[in-house]
């Protein structure tokens, strides 16, 4: 069984240049500045990095973030 690679909270913080609090806001359908919220973590690790499904994040970036990131500024 192969290990699946995940994006961590730290990975996304570095990629987007935001804080973990901003990532949480982007995942909240009632608080996100985007038309579609960022996918929630698939594994929440208390006191450590959460794990995100890479294909869900990559899809969200292509379909939502790249088109509307100017709204989050």
C-alpha cells in the first residue's frame, strides 16, 4: 500500500502567503471571500498540521482561487 501525499497547513501557508486563520476562513462557506470555499482538511491533527487532499486543493486553486484571488486581498 503506497503512502498518499497530502498538503499540510504549513504547505498551504507558504503557497498562499497567509496565516492558518485565513485558511480556516477560506474553508468557511459563510466567511470566505471566494464563490466556492476552500476544501476542508481531510485529517485534522490537533496541535499540528492538518492534512488536505492535494487533488481537491489543486482543483479549487484552478477553478476558484486563480480566478478570484484578487477578492481576497
